[in-house]
């Protein structure tokens, strides 16, 4: 069984046991998280599609790591022949969860 959930403006395809990086949330390790915005639930050949979400469907997850930092992305703005350049970096923060149960 799989589901497509929406969290923080992103959609994720998840199954039970899947590890997932979602937007940073204030949570502790081993805390339960519930995703209520379920767009689709599928089981092999059958699929239940919501408009836009399925009522009563939810996906439960457990927080593995509350803070995960992605690789640093370097932003370099350079203007040729102007003796001007600017360098900046960004590291996105995530929360890593593991899907434990899908309720359709």
C-alpha cells in the first residue's frame, strides 16, 4: 500500500517503512507525527483519489532525527568586467521521519 501526502507545499509518495525528509518542524526524537493531507491511496491496481484530499485518511510517522542539514549550496553572483562579485551560501534544515502506518 502506498500514499501520496502533501506537507509544506511538497507532495511525497510514501510506503510503510519509508524514510523521508520533510520541512523542519518543532519535534523531538521518537515523537509521532500525523499527516492529514492525503491526496491518493493506492493498493496495487486500485487507487482512491481525493478532491483534493481524502477525508478520514491519514499517515502516521515517527521522527528519526529532528534536525538534518542538507549540503551547502553556494550562490555566486558575478558581473564580468565590473570588478564585482558576491558569494553567499545556504543550508536547508529538514526533519527526517519514517512512515509507520497508512490509514485509508
